[in-house]
């Protein structure tokens, strides 16, 4: 009889329902705090802004490489008004009729760029046939490339 009682007592060890629920609640609270602290939407916005910064710099470098190769002449389509650029592959006639700047001289023969970069959220923040980035020549003759779709900061490069 003693042996049967000892076996029955061994089978009663374990967690109660209240203990399990308490542990699950604590884990849920900690997970909520971590998610709020990390703020994934800001992190995603920052990564898209980093891509925009790299794209703007790439475009400006290509324009200046073109200028150096052409005796200081910038692409003729760049004007004083801030205008969005055409996406690569758009016909020049479509660019001018859509009030977009055609910079296909940079992608011809892939000498300066293989293709003009597109804004990471171009499906919602670009004009039809545009790439989401704007370019202009300021009063001092410097080229300004900007990313108007930036989320957490202003992105503009002037040279």
C-alpha cells in the first residue's frame, strides 16, 4: 500500500493553470515593450531614407561625370525649376509631354548609370513614368538632386 501511495504522490507534481497564465502574461507584456521600443515603422522608414540618400548621391555623381566628359556642359534637359526625372525606359517624348526631365543621356550605353534609381516607395509617391527624385539647377549654377518622398528627414544633395 505504501508503494502505491508514493507513486500517486509523484504524479501530482507540475504547474497550475494560474502559474502558466501568469508566465504567458509576463511574456506578452515584455514583448509589447520591446515592439514599442524598436518601432518597426520608423526603422523601415530610416532604411528607405538611407536608400534614397544613396540614390540621390548616385544621380548627382553621374550628372557630374557627364559634365566632366562633356567639357563642363550639364545635360541640356536640367532646368532651374525643380522637376521629377523620368524613369529609365520611358520614351523622351513621353517625358517632355509629362513635364518630367529626361536624363537618358546618363543611361545611354550605360556609360554613367545602368538605369536611374527609383524611390523605394515609387508606386505611391511618383508621377506616372517618374522615378520619384527631383533635379534642378540653382541660381549659382549648381545641381540640386532631392528626394521629396523622404520619410524621416530632408534629403537633398547640392554640388
